[in-house]
């Protein structure tokens, strides 16, 4: 009898200890996204950077158990590489998968990254040397080597699969029929292969997909663009949420719209958990991880096909090349720094949708800005003039873009802003200045055109700043009001 009493006393003590650290309520995630009860339930507090920090050292074991095994498809690319290092640095086990197609396109276009990027095997060895952490690299084509993809997923059984493995440039997707067909085959075929492979491998992996704000289109929509789903009233008066209508502006953007439909189907039919991140234009080059060794440097694209607009402007300002603004520069676009891209991806991984939930969609943007206002900002800092080119794209000369990003802001806190860039403009300029001898100046001009009309108009484009746009005059652009910061100021 005393032994029974001792056992009961021990059990009672164990229950008391457990209740001291257990959540008062079940840990749940709200439908709205990343605003979870997790911080309240297990004692986390928010830091200035927007991440959660531990208030009690007794929770370290529980938190470390939350580290994930992650396969990063397209992990050699502009967003994939720094994201892989960020995840590894945070303690996650990372496997990079890439077929090196982006490097092959460099050869095809005769234009390398401005920064000299090392071979993937050299990169991962360098990361192990500086961090003590291993990242594995697998050379595999997601769109073509289906059985190998299935076996890899079955063997690794990842908690999450981050999907960057798509041709990412709208201009390249419009270059010609070869590039259009490749973009559709690679992007849509790869996404379908991934979804089917998760089923065939019989795993419960959460897919995190890097999409684009371009799925919504860039016309003035008449109101704030919600995160993925639109509230509508049906003819019978019933209220419903539907997937926001797609309005793509290129073959590339069309593939992202098709991706979204595939996610909806596999989620409905097979309950695959998916988070689709509609990302803005990424700027910046390096992250704290890629800056730790020269062999870890991220790629820097400056050409007319792959160079993102702000990075291209910053590089041109270093070389003294007039800033190439398409049309009036009245295109309003969403922007996010590469460091915040990495944070957002990790946030999505750590907060998967609950089983049975619909596809989770986030607008992964920090703010919006007009292209000409970015050019004027850099012109004011550097004195480099603006060169208004005829627009190679078939798009509205001017548009508004009001976007909701409440779910990410609620979780991450402040993100890097354009007008308070914390010296990051200088960081990009320093990178550009260091490697400016690698720049092929003529590659800065647009070389892909949306149709015959835009191709004909762009024949007069030059780098010297003497182009006379036929869409609108530079004086009209100069007279327009400023818009940097969008709805997030």
C-alpha cells in the first residue's frame, strides 16, 4: 500500500509539473493566418524584429523540437539560396534540389550574374566551414525526373517542401515561342509533379510555394486586393469567399495562376496542405548568411530579362548609366527585401495550415511604390539622370496597387522599407561597384518584347538617355505625384 501511495504521489507531482508548462488552452492557429495563440500559450514575447523570443529557458527543448526538415526546390537561385542558408542557420535540416537551369540560361543569354557565384558543391562546403551545419545538394529536374523526385521525398520525408523551382522572369517568358513553351512546361509541369509526388511518396509534407503579386494583374482594381480570397455576394444573396480572379500579364504570370488552380484542386481532392506566397519584386542582394564568406555570395541579375527593377537602378547608378524607366514609370509595384523574403518563408514553414484547411494565401510584400518614384529617389542620392524608354511590355502606363498584407505584418512586425533602407541601398551599390567590370552594358536594355508593336517601338531605345518615348513624355511623368510606401506607410 505505501508503494501505491508513493506512485500516486509521484503521478500527482508529474501532473502539477506538466500543468506548470503546458498551454492553458490547445495550441491553435486562427483561420486568418499567422496570428496564432502560440505566443500566449507557451510564453513567447515579440522582439523588435517581429520574431518571437523565449521568455523562459525551460522552453528551449520544446522550441528546438520544432525545427523542421525542409527540401528547398530551386535552392540554387536568387531567392532559394539565401533562404536555404537562413533556414539552416535557424537550425532546420535543409536539402537543396536544383537542376541548375538558371545557370544554363546565363550561358544562353551570354550574361552572367554580376557577382561571381560558386558551384553548388562549393557553396554548401563553404557553408559547413563557416557555420558547422550541413546542407545537402541534389541535382534533379523537378519537371522531368518524376520518379527520382518521388524517391527523394519518400526517403527524406520532409516536414515542408519550399517550391522555388520555376522559371521566374516575366520578360524571359515573352522572349519567343521557345521560352514561352519552356516556361509553361517547366513551371506548371514541375508544380503538378511535386503535388503528385507528395501523394505517391505517401508523406504529409506542407508545400510552401513562392508565387507572385502578378496573379492579380496590375490594373486598378477599385479597392484593396485581399490576401488570395475575395468576398462576393451571389445572385441569390448568399455570401461566399472565392479565389481572387486572375489577370496575368505574361506567360510567366499565367503559369503562377495555373499553379494556384492546381493547389486548389489537390487541396480539395487530396487534402495536401499548401501555403501560396504572392510575393512582390525582390530587391537587395545579400543576407547575414551570404555575407559570411565570398563563396556564399548571392547572385545579382542586372540584365533586361532577369534584373529586378530596383537592383538594376542601383547598379546603373554605380556605373553612371542613366536609370532605364519603361514608359512613364507610372507602374505601381509591390516590393520586399531579400532578407524579409527569407523570414517570410520560415514563418510559413513554422505555421502550416491545419489539416483540412483550404490553401493559405499571403501577400508577401512590404510596401508599394511607383517605378518613377524609385528612380527619382536614387537620382536624388546619386545625381544619375533618368532615361525614359519605350515600354517593352503591354501594360497600363499608370496604375494603382492597394494591397493587404495584414497577416504577414501581424506576424513579422516591421519589414525593411524603401525610404528607411538602413544602408541597404549602399550595400547593393557596394556589391555593384566591386564587380562592375563584369557588367556587359548593352545587356541592361530590354531584349524581350510582349508583341510586335512593343518590339517596333523599342527599336529607338538607347542607354544614353536620348530616347523619346511614344507612350507619354518624360515631362508628364515628372509632373505626376509621388507614391512610395503605398498603403503600408
